[in-house]
C-alpha cells in the first residue's frame, strides 16, 4: 500500500472530523427537569409504575437533571395525554400510559390517537383480576360464570376509568367467551381503581375488574377474594391458589401493557435516549422486585416494535368494543 503524504493525511483527518461532527452533535440528554405525567389519581397501576420508575431512576442516578411526577387525572386519561401532546416536541415531558390511550379514541371519548404521541417503550404486562369482597355470595369463578349466563344483570361490575376501558373489555371478553352477550353486563365506571375497590369492600357493587397489584393488600388481609385471572398461568404469592379463566372453562387471556410515551416530534436520538434509560431500569434487580411485588409480567418492548404492536392492539380492542356496543 502507498504511504499517505503528510498533506494528504491532514486532509483525510479534516474530512473525517467533518463527517464525525454531525454524529457527535446528535447526541442528546435532558437539559432541565423531566416531568413524568400520570393519567390517573394516586394509587392505581399507572401511578405505581411512575413511582417505581422515579425511585429507581433517582437511586441509580440515571438522569443528569431532576425528575418530578404530576398526576393529571380526568377524561379516562385524556387530560394527561392531551397535556403531553400539546408540549410537542419537548422531550422533557413523558407520560405513563395504558390501553386507555387506544380505547378512548375508539369509543369517541377523545379525539387524540396513540399516533399523536411518540411511543418510547412498553414496560410490562398487567393482567386483570376479577375480585369480590370476602363476604360475597359468589365463591368461585365458575359460580360467577353461572350467574352471568343465567342473569347478567344480577352482577354489578365496577372498573376504572371509563366505559370501554381495558378492565371493561376484560369483562366483555369473559361474557363473550362463555356464550353471552357482552352488552347485557351491568357495569359501573369509576374515576380510579381505588374507588372501585372501595365500592366492592362496601358491598355497593358485586365485583371489580382491576390489576392484581391494586387488591393484593386486601387479599392478603382476607378482605377480598379473587375469582379468576386473565393470564395464561397462575400468579405467585397471594394469588397462587387462584385459577386462570382457562382452568375454569373460559378460554381467554387478556393483558394490559404499561408503557411510556413522549410528545410527537421527538427526534430519533431523544426517543433512543429514553428507551435506553428505561431498558436500564428494566434490567435492574430492584425492578425485578417491583415486578414481583406488583404482580407485573416482565415484557419489555422497545419503541419500534411497540409502535407495531399498538396498531394490532387498536384493531383487536376495537372489535371487542363493537361487541360491547361502544364503537362502530
């Protein structure tokens, strides 16, 4: 090979620097306080997710700036999602989201679509449990199925945050699976999961469909009983003796992902930054403890794949909501 002359080497070095400079300039990290928005009141699954993220991010010193959490409940999450959407393309505002970001648009309660925000990552799956007060006359999942087949209106089912939410869908899928009409269900929507659980404990409603973590303390204290779970296999710990719906003759599974979105318009580098940070959190031993404590299923999905999954989930949820009479 020919040796480069000194002038030629200098030119090559300058050209290489010019090529590398834009790549270096594209690196990004937060420059001021980061706000994580929660679309529900304190205490629910989205809030627990945000608090867990905050705790581990701060403990691991993963951010060069401060971090704060804002609960902006209302409209089944639409207030929070709109708040973030209006801050486009500011990458310092993120929102913890569940399937309501899809169902709100499907049922027409919000004009905002999931495509109006930027998906960063899906953190885990949060399966729905069907639970009653400990003194309920409904003792098992099979008894609930019998009641729903004979007289759907005899069971008042509560959930949050809106009609058409994923917890409503879970009840509708059960009804459809056992051969009933999902539109015959007697349902009540509450602002937050904590309100629905309180209503069950006070015997104001018969049943609540919610995330397992929301009722785990009540189950441990003997105040509530779980009739069935929507996962493919049994949960550990306090729920180890609770059969899946498939075990009880209703062959279906239904998981609700918990995820993080940012404002539309964020650059690929900004999305990559947040996806990488969340992946680091998901790999921490302390995060595994959070998953176990809250009975969350570890399924981390990056931005690109999650965006594809959202399109499929939108179509699937729309089909169920048509059966419930809440979408066309």
